[in-house]
């Protein structure tokens, strides 16, 4: 869902890295890139290409089929949920995942305040839940927890009933990159069941077999 950006639907770092370590790596990479470009320019004339515009980037990324998840959090900072597609495993030792959230989205500050979040991977019959937490409901209220059943495990973040899998995490690191924040979470509890995940790509929902 590329049009509503509060929900990043349609929008890898080792777990042991601290914020300083991550930033150091990025600065080193940028510095190495500048050094390499400087060396090339001494031997060749490099004609800069036009920068990639946002529209072209978004269009190209829409070709990627991804699972759809709802990231939730609850605690002193409040209760909130958001539909996302940018989620990935990072490490199995210790079990760590990441999720990307638009920095200006309210849930970004709430995850930091609660120091915890849960990523719920939606089943292919939970499209209405995706729509709700992307803020794109046709009926009812957006971001309404009342449309589904929830429970809690280790961190207190809401775990969605019927999700294909849920990863309950404590916050390890929050790294701001451009318009988004990458949240690294150490997995404290996993819930999973048989079922097919909800898929999104080319600005439409699909079943796993349709994305081949």
C-alpha cells in the first residue's frame, strides 16, 4: 500500500552492534566510498549520473513481494500498532529481527518509550487487519484493536490471534536512516502455527502461490 505512509505497507545489522558501532560502520563505509571515488577520479573522468528520484525508487521497490506484518507495542509509552512490510531476520544467535518504521509515525516514539515490540506476520485471511493498521479502513475506525483478538507474552506487546507467527522482542537498537527508523529486536518469545502468510507486491495483495 504505497499511498498511506503512516503504515509502511508497500514502503542487516548484527544484533551485538550498539548504536555507536552501527554509526561507525556507516561512517566508515561512506569514508571508504569517498576514498575510492577520489582514486578513480585521478585516473578517469567520471560523469555523475542523475540522482535517483523518489518516485522511481518506490516504483521499482513495488515489484518486490513481501510478507505483511503488524508491529505492536504496549507499555508506559502507550499502545499502538502499525502495518509494515519491511521486516527481516538478522541473526539466529541470538535470535534477532529488524523492522523499519517511518520515523514520523507515532509508533516510532512509542516503541522507544516501551523498549519493546512484537512483529505479527499476518495470515492470508487477515487482509482486513492489514488495512486497519495501515489506516485504510472502508468501515470502522483505523488502528482499532477491537477488530481482532490479542494476548501478551513476555514483553506485554500485543500478540495477534491467528497470525502465522509472532516475534515478541525487547528493543536492542534504534537506528535512523533517511526517513525511517530501523528497530532491532532481541526475540524473547515466538508463537507460530500452520498457515499461509499474506503477501503484498505490485501494490496489491496476493497469496503465496500467486507471487511465483
